[in-house]
C-alpha cells in the first residue's frame, strides 16, 4: 500500500505543469549531453561530443521553449507557480527552504570549483618555430636540394653586383613583405595584428641570424602551407611566394634581409657542427 501511494504521488507530480517542465528539461539535458553518443552515424560520420558552451545554449533554448509553453495558458501558468510559491511562503515548508538555502550555494560552489580546478591532461604537441627543412623541394617543377644549397647571387657578387642584388631585394620586400613584416623588419606591419602567430621579425639574433640562406629560401618559397607537422598547430599565414616571385627575386630579398639587419647567414658547416 505505501508503495502504491508513493507511485500515485509520483504520477500526479509528473502530470503537474511543474513536474512536466522539470521532466522535459532533464530529458533535454540527457539527450543533449549523452544522446549523441548513441545516435547512429549519419553518412558514416558520428557526431562529436557537445562542448559545454553549446550545451548551455541548447539548455537555454529548451528553457525558453518550456516557459513559452507554460505561459500560453493562464491556468497552466498558475498551476506551475503554486509549488514555487508554497516553498517560498508557506510556514510548513521551512525545512525545505532551509535545505535549499544550504544546497543551492553549495551546488554553485561545486560547479565553480569544477571549472577552475587543475586537471591532469596529456601535454599538447609543442610547436617548432624553425622546423627542420626537407631534404629537397620542388620549385616551379625543378628539384632543389636544401642541404648545402648556396645563394647563387652571392657567388662572386662583391661591390656593385652585391649592391644590385640588395636593391632588387629591397624592391621585392617593399612591394610584397612590408604589410606583414613591417618597414623596420620588426614584424609589426599594418596587418601583423591579425595573425597568430604574428609575422616573423628579422632584427633579433633569434631569427635569420640562426638560419642558413637555404632554410630561408625554403620558408619563403613554400610559405605556411609548406610547414611540416611540427610547425603546427598554428600555421604561418605566409603564402607560397614561389607562385609570385622568381628564384632570383627570392635570393635577392634574402640578401636584402641579411644586409639590412646586419646579420650574417649561418653556413652549412656551422649547421652540421651544431647538429653534432
């Protein structure tokens, strides 16, 4: 008999507008949170877990729909408010009010702690700013070996010829590179603030001063799309300049970068010694 009475009270509570609203919201949460794991894959693709921010948006949408349904009928809305008013006002509900006064702040505290507590997670993959270059690349259909590759414009280029290469590289830089890398070669061009990671700066000792000219040629020619996996997760936004510049123009702008900053490129011998 007591079980039958308890079942009747449970059924009556579920039929009450307040009980229906609560049941609907609980079901929505379970479906949004866990239901996607049991939905058969659509076109061979299974849904990804729902992020907490998206789950919150779904629940707010569901809550708005439930409130609209409750308030469209005056009697239903009045019945929905009765249990809330009874808990807040009636003298015999004092124990319930006291329990809510304790449990609600405790629940908020637990949720806040769950958001800020430290978690043990697998480390993310580290990004290499200067990833190792490939053994060879294809530049406009021609295969070029990167190790040991020298700048052909430097061969016998002294005095006037080196100056010509510098002036040509300066023109290429001003026409194509200033918006991102800046007119001071400091990485603060007009568009620099829109990129993550920001454009490379060339004035410090940690960038081109540590690189060979063949490495710089590879990075300019292939751009961000040519980065190996260790260059991710933030790929460079630099385009593949082999689609816009000739080989000589790339070598010329490399000469400009080193001459303008005062750095000397590393040689293949220095790179090999450092690796050993």
